[in-house]
């Protein structure tokens, strides 16, 4: 009998894996600081955390002796109804998942065979190449140009030249550059017959009127991904949803894990939607703080922030003060945790999530202290 361990499929064994953010407690320990003395600005989370009304809803749910001991609704009936009221789309066009990442993975597996292709425009969300790798998909990169604007002509050319089954994956607002996908470009890509997965994880910070969801009725090949992680402050509960043609949603429901949304996430998601008006006040505050941060960063000679419609700002760093990694490390030493990248396109950049309004002065003081 062989004593060797089971072998992972060769293409998976050689993958680099996804680079997630390091937990706050661990980063604080590395800096020799207490977590409460640190600013966690590396993952674009809601800096105000879970809304008290959402926490109250979870507390009430936990009081039920049957909570958590029975399986959740596989058809997500109540959650999809709440999302229907929010989006004003029929529930048949909505499916929820354990974060938008799960649904993106599900859509790619459902719509593309191994050897199919996805077109992306980096720099963008690192999950896209990761999912392409694990699903044996070809990754066609159409890099952004100066200022990181979407290269419309090159993107359309890539769609036209693709002979295999292909999906275009775009992010609006884009992570990490913070810009929206131009509506006319999106319509033109869809008009060429391409399937487009549009990641709207940060759309609430741009304003839901910036969403492309009204195009769903005109373009059945459009799939929109959303999440509760950012605006609702429940990233740790993992809840996202997709908006798509009813036939595609029906197929995704058939092939998803039956109980993919846990009860706590469902309760929190419904409560967040019920108290949307109050959470929207937080979103407005985050936007205002982002704009203040942008103005301050713009006045620092060695920093060049990009305008953002999201809850983060990408900052280009003058080489005179070092690389993005070097400034990242200096900030980490004083308890400010930001996001840096291995992508060569971003070597001279740093992404900073918007802090709470009361943390802004501390952020600026510590930033100035290391520049």
C-alpha cells in the first residue's frame, strides 16, 4: 500500500494562490502595537463596522433555540424578496451567495469550459486571475493606460479577436483605481455580443444611480455582482448576490451549493436592507471623508492621489521617497495598514481605504511622520 499523500491536480498544485490581507491582530503584533491603536485601511471594509440595528437583529435571532441548528432556506426566499425591494428587480433575477466571490466562481464555472477565456483590464481585483487559474481559463489582459483609464478600443478589439468562448470581467467602481466603467463603453461591449460580468462591489459608494442594472432588460448577457461586505459592514459574514437574466439565475440556483448562505448572513443582510436609510448616512460620511482625504493627499507634494468614486484612494508615490512597498512598510511600523501590490503596474502605488472621520487627523499625522 502506498504511503504517499493524495496528489492535487497538477495545474492547481503549481498555482501561487490568492494574497489576502493579514488579520488586524497579527499586523498589530508585528508592529508591536495594540489593535486599538492601529488604523486598518487595507481591505476597504466599512470603518464603522456592523450597524447597531443589524447587530440587534442577530442578537434576537440567536435567542431562538433553533437558530443555527437547522439548514437555511436553499431558495433564499426571504433574502431574495428583500433584495427585490432594494433593487426593484424581480426575485427571479437575483441569487445570493457566500460573498460575491462565490458567485463569480460559480458563474465562470457555469458559463465557460476549461480552456475558455476571460478578458480583464488590469490593474483590477486580484480574484479574477485567481479564479481563472483554478478553473483552467485563459486570462486575456488588456492593460489600462496612462491614468489607469479603461482602454476602450483595445478592449473592443480583444472581444472581436476572441475565437473561444469568452467572458469580459469589469469592475465598477474599479478596485484599486476607483473609477466607473463608462456606460457607453459597457453598452458597446455588450452590443458586440460579449458576455459581461460587471462587479459592482463598491457601487453604493458611487451612488446606486451609477449602477448598470437598468441594462439587464436590454442585454441578457449582462451579469452584475454585488456584495454586503463593504457598504453594510458585514464582510466577515460573507454575503453577496448576483443580478442576471431569470434563466441564468435559475441555472445558478440549481448548481450552487444548496445551503450556501448561512442563517446569520441572511439575518444580517435582511436587517441591513431594512435599515438602509440609517446605513446610507454612514455611506455619505464615508464619501465626505474620502473627499477630504483626497484633498489633503493632493496637497502633499510627493503624493498623487487618483480621484475615486469608491471608499478607497489609490495613491501614486514619488520615487524620491521610495516604492509603494517601502511606504507601506513605514506606515505599518506606525500602525497604519494599507494595501500594496506585487503587480508591476502598481509598484509605485499604495491603496488607502477611507478611515472613520475621527481617524482622519491621525492618519494624516502618521503619514506625514514617515514621508
